[in-house]
C-alpha cells in the first residue's frame, strides 16, 4: 500500500491530511496540505484493472502527477493551448472540474488542473479556509 508507506514521511515533513476517499471503487486518494498553498495527493488502486494498476505494473510506485489548484480552469486551459501545450481529459464533476496537461510537455510531468466548486468544501470535514488560498477562491 503506497499511501500507508508514504504517509509517515509526509506527516514528518509537516503535511496535514485534508481528505481520504475512494473513487468509484477504483482507487483511493488521500489529499494533504503542505504550507499555505501547497497540496499533495497520493493515490493507490483498490481494484484490479484500473489505469493506476496498469501504470504501477509498468512504472512501479513513485510520482504520477502534480495537482495545481486554479481559480478559472477554462482561462488556464486557453492560456496553455495558446502556447501550444496540450490539455487533455477535461471533466466536470459535482465538486470540481479537472483537466490534465499532457506529459508530452517540455517538463515531462503530468499536471492535473483542479478548479474546486463551492459545494466541494461542504462535503469535507475541514474548514473551507483549508481549501482556498488566503481563505477564499481565486477570483475568475
């Protein structure tokens, strides 16, 4: 279990656990804050045959992607695409909208862009201030 092994390291580095859940029985995700504006997310499969199982079988455990919270995902996507940077897998969920910057970009890293909706904070057992920089969403 990746999360069980990694969590003591993150806690020792000063991270606080923000959320812990599963997505449609496919994978578990645990979200940690680090400082005022940095967050880390760990994911691990809870069922065989998911994208994550395949990735781990091929690559082994390690960094999969970096998540960046944005105030206006559509504007960020337009800005990236204007620079010739490919954005993939745009999806809207009840609590957030996400898209990914393809790892084909010059950094070689997969970036997840996340715009949280106001209702997202109501589902967590944490104050809304913990989810937004400076205690509020970035204005659109």
